């Protein structure tokens, strides 16, 4: 069986973890392909709630093989902590089922400090990063000065390499950013210990992925962040430093497009964004506050309140194009219950012209004014609805307008946080 790629169709936080968990029922292996612990994927099973930052969401399903791909950046300390959390909850974390690429990159303490120092130095122009060292780690990767996860196979040498990495960064931190230099001894030791724990998980991911595909099993590639945060296709510099779009799955895991038969985009029924950067449909008012409170819109990784706004059909169409989405999953439709009317952006007004496609430059998107279609809301609680025909008519109409704007079908709608609170279309 071929591969499915699961993508965030907005600015991240679309509820991919929960959907990955739902799709895990039909897959044999699940792989993260990009990003690091800047991601926060929540999976709720009954009373148990898992917040995963690095390990694929499929880990809570006993039969699913989990792969951490080469396109990722890994903080070894955080990965060990996450594995310990899973083990304490009774999840099988054996190296027979969890594989960490030898070719991912390591986030060192220097990357963490630099991320913070660079953000502080940007002052009013801060990107609003998660301060998890993501940008500096990918920068080292591109400059060919990074540390590969494969180096953890020799923990003592790895510890020395981390120490050397910190020592190289210290003058930049202290002389340029005016920060205290990092003291290396304890940290390097801690990294060495983490390497000892993680070494058994190291694997040749290309072989793992192709073994899965050649056995005729289904691989689910779990995207992190979202299309509009993609390094190439988001609004630079207000992006993350990895390929969050469908192409990233291929490069991050090492397989070709002929294996992919589904590209599933996950979008909230409205929009949210954390961090700075353009957000045309943002509602910095009572509507935004209501979406945040009802939707519980606070970052999984940083706890930051998310910016909230109406659904952006232009952004959605862009996500369909950039990723080649074959279908959409709409999450949190229940959060919109109780609004008298809903607004859905169908185009932008840009410098006196009406545009239907995403403007290419960040300056343009900052000037874009959404053109809204107004739709009737619904007043009933929909969290117990399980069939499309049982949704109130305005809710079905809202979904139909999304399908028409996106040009792809909506296959699933989530109406609450529990695994079963979903409507299959
Ligand atoms: P970084 O990935 O920590 O460098 O942050 C860059 C931008 O991406 C910031 O605006 C972050 O808020 C945003 N970002 C990174 N990861 C996520 C995520 O998982 N969900 C939503 N936003 C994210």
C-alpha cells in the first residue's frame, strides 16, 4: 500500500496530532519528516491526554512503527523526556518500533541560546519563534557545520562534539549578544547520557521506509507546523526553518512521489496563528477572543495565546496547490456553534485590485484586505453529531462552501476533542 501525507493547511495547530491518531487505525507505520520539538501534537484517548513534540502521534497505537525522519532536528534531552513520559503512561517505546534517523540534526544548547538571543535582538521585528533552537539548528545543517544524530552512536565522542559546538558559539553569544557564555561540562555530560539512551533507536530511515512500502504496508507521513509556515512557501521571514509542505515528506524521509496516493490537508474551521507575521483574517476583537476561549487556543509547546480569525479561503486554496491536496479534514467545527453569522474570506483586495490567489510577497500579504462572504451560523451544540445529514443546515452549507472554494472534498469533520467526536463525510 502506498503513502499518505498529512499536512497542516494553515499556520500550524490545525489539530494534526488528533487526525494522525485517527488515521493511524489504517496505517502500519507513521513518520515525522520535518521540524523538531517546536511542534506540539495533542492526542486524547479517553481521560489520557498525550502531548507529543517529536515522536509520531501513532506511538499510542501498539502495532504502529514510528519513524523520526532525516528532515527533523532533534533535541536529545527532550526526546528522552518524551520517551520517558510515554513509557510511564504504559506505551511501548522499544527500539523495535521506534526508529530515529542517523541523518537528522541535533539541537545543541548553543542553538537554544542563540534562538533566544536572536529573537531578543530582533526587538519589534521578532518572528515569535518557539525558542526551541529550530532556526539555528537548520542554519548549521545548511552551512554543513551541524551535528548528525548518527553521532550519538558513540556517546563519549558525541559529548565532546557537543562541548566543542558550544565553545564555538560562546564568543557569538557573549561578545555579540552580550549574554553569559554557556558553561559546557554539565551540559555535555547530559547530552552524552541522552545519546546513550537514544543510540539503540538509531536507524537507516531510507531502508525502514522502503521496507514498509515494499511489504505493501501503509505509511503515514505526519506533517508538523503548516503550509503558511513553510520555509519556501510561507511568508518569509515569518516562517519556520523547515519544509512543512508535502515535498518535505519526500526529502525528509527519502522516497519518491510515485508512492504517494493521498495528500490530506487539515484545516481548522477558522484560523489561528502563533508568533508574528501576516494574518489577513485576524480578528483582534471580541470575535477573536471568543474563538480563543471556546477553542482553547493556547500553544501546546509554549502556552502562548494564539491569534484567531475567520477562515481564509485564499490560504486554503494556496495549501491545496502547494501540497497537491487530494482532500481536506476540517477540525473544531463545534467551536463555531452559537455565532449568528460566520465570515469566510473568498479573495483579497490588494492595492485596488481583487485577487483570488495568495500574493507572493510578504509586503503584499500585509496590505491584503479580505473579501468576506457572510454565511448564517447555527445555534445548536453539534458535539454529539456523527453523521453529515445530522449537522444543522447552516453547518453543512459552511462545509459545502469550503469544498467549493478549495476545490477538493472534505472527508472528515471533527466536532470535539475526543477521538470519536467526528463526522465522516
Ligand atoms: P520556530 O519554528 O520555533 O523557529 O518558529 C517560527 C514560527 O513558526 C513562529 O511564528 C512559531 O510560532 C511558528 N511555529 C513553529 N512551530 C509551530 C507549531 O507547531 N504550530 C504553530 N506555529 C508554530
